[in-house]
C-alpha cells in the first residue's frame, strides 16, 4: 500500500514539475514579446490647446482628445478615493495584482459558468495602465497574462502615485474627454477641485463603459452605478454615511460643455488664429500640443464693433421692406415641436424664432421657440409674446409676387403658422420686435486711430 501511494506521489510530482516547466517556458516565451514599460517615464499625452483674448478670457479650445494633464498632487483626495473605490480599493497595498480580488472573480466566474452571464474581471489600476499604454484590448488569456507580468514590473519601476497619475490622466470618459480634468470640464464645466462627492463618483463610474452610463440615454443606469461607487466610498471610509446618503439623493447634474469657440463675437478672429497656428506649427501642435495662445483681441471693443456693424446692416435692409416669413408650420396642435425643428441663428443670440399664433390690426400674438434641455429634448413649457404694429413698422411695406405692397394691418403681412425672427424689447417681459436676416453682407476693418495701421 505504501509502495502504491509512493508510486502515485511520484507520478503526481513528475506531472506537477512538467506542468510547472511548461508554464515557465510559456511565460518565458510571452516575456520576449513584452513592450518596454520604461516608455511610461516619457509619457506625453495629447493635450488641449487653449486660445485666450488679450484680457485672458478663454476664446477657444482645440483637441483630438480633450485632456488637461494634472500631476497627482493637484488631484483632490475625494476624486482619487472615488476612482480607487470604483476600480481598485486595495491599490496602495497590492504588488500590481490583487490576489484576493482575483480569487473572488475566479469563484464568481465558475459559479456563473454556462449561465450566459458576462465574466467578472479583477484588473487593478496598474493592470489597466499596462493595458491602456502598452497592450491591446483583446479579450484573450495571453493578453491577460502579459498584463499581469507588466503590472508587476511597472510596480517595481514606478511609485504608486505615479501609476495613479498616469491612469487618471489617460482614461477615456466619453464625450471626447480624456483624463479626469478634461472629464470634469466636459461633464460639469468645473475644475476637479470643485467636484462634489456625487460628481466625482459619477466620473469614476464611467471608465467601465462610458456609453453604458450615458447621462441622458441611460440615466437610471448611470445613477445606479454612481450610487454603487458612493456606497463603496462609504464602506472604504472615504466619506461618512451621512455624506454618502446626501450625495446619492442628488441628480446627475451633467451640463456638457460645448466645443469650439467660447467668446461671443470672436468666432472669425478665432478661426484665423487657428489657421495661422496650423500654418506655423502644424496640425499636431494645435490639436495635441497643449499650446497656450494669447491674442490681441479685446472682447469689449469686439462687442462694440459687432453692434455697430449689425445696426448698420439692419438699417440698410429694413429700408427696403419685408421679404416674408422664414417658413410656415402647422399650429393646430402643439406648435412647439415643429417650431423646435426650425434652425435659428447661432451667431445672433439676441434674436429668437417664433411662430405667429394670431394676427390682427393691432399686431401679432406669437409663440416662442422652446428651449432645449441639456439632453437635447425640448422643454415642455410654451411661452407666448406679442409684436405690436409699431414694432414691425418696416414690414408694412412688404413684397407680394415680387411687387412692393403697402399694408394697413399686420394681418395683411403675416398669418398664423408663419415662422419669424423676433428680438425682445428692452425692459419688457413679453413684447418683441420683428426682425429679418439682411440680404446685404458686410465686413469690418479695425484701424489704430493713432498710427493708421489696420
């Protein structure tokens, strides 16, 4: 019996040694093709270029990846806590791989085997750095083993703070935002220092799958994931239960920041600056170089110049009469929906589209184009206003079949369903004046009165 036990023990030991040798050869083969993790020391990600006016106000941002790189010391503890709670609560304690988390994931996956459920992962932040910077996202065991090996090596070569810094500045958040600083601006129009617990938790929920937790398409799912992150922050001791409950009661509060130009009336100037930067330094410098550009544009003078030109064009155009409405829609039902589909003027914010609901000898009753929520949906409220006969005086001379006609009543000019441009009268709540887009175009030449230079 003892000989039999010894026989089987010898066979088992031999098989174990053969398996170990096979694994060693396999891992040795994989390590030959591993990328050089030392490139992380020279990491220079694409960063947003920002263009400023002469007074320092932001005119525009340009980037392929909307990112502002932040050193780890500039990232608040609550933000770091949210990401570690969501992705790797033992980050500062493990050597690159969380053995406990890995074992737990293996058990769960074995229990779910054959059930059709998605396999649970156990990647640490260090492993995600290895994957995002040095490997592909292929779902293969070979890639996973390489990821683990690289995680061990990265941990030996870099500090925990440096690894976390790389992670927080590289990850993709959706909406074109990369890195936590870019995400804070994109989703909440805030710096990372201004983020609340709820906002930080929502951002921390996004790297798992930005589109899965889209703030408008999947709002309920996004709130559920955010609240789970908040609970993890409470469990890990980063926030109190009271703070966590208060954060979970808050709405998502996402206010996407628009792209392109931010300074009103400076769009054409900004575009010329963009072209000059590309001509001098190339597209990569503009869209990836993180340049900080200061221009000569004075925002106050720019507004005055724009107003002077606008008034001149309007005066010239209105002397030639009214050419008719923008379009015509059905107002028998909810007029806000078809009116919301009509495109207005983005560069003339003083004007808004409206639809004529009633016309009489005294003037017009109009319905204002509904505003849009941050989700893109129209608001449900419908706002009405009036245009008096005096506030559309120039339109009393309008065109019918190409001939100029003098009208006696606004009802002869416009009828219910006509879509028009209007501008709110100064000091009034619901009184508006009729406007029309001039056919004549104009340009402005700025000249220094002292030197005569353009």
